[in-house]
C-alpha cells in the first residue's frame, strides 16, 4: 500500500452571514475538493455560539 501525505484545508468564513449555509456548500464541493487533492477539511462548530443567530460558534476571550 502506497502512503500518501494528506492536505487539510481550512474551510470556513469568520464573517459568514447567518442565512448562508456552509454545510450545504461543502457537500456540493466535496468531490471537486477531493479531485484537487484535499484529503481533510478543518470545519467550524456545527452550532451557533452563545451570541445567537449571528454567532460564528467560536467564543473570543
């Protein structure tokens, strides 16, 4: 079996509007990303933060 080094891509936007749907976008582009050599994605949390609908899911300290 040939060992292949993977390529991870950071796939999120800090200032994404709340009506955008990153998860649907990812599912539509998954095959294209794989075709160009992306083997893993760094994704944001799949939930909103304490700030409500406009929160990105990360809490700044």
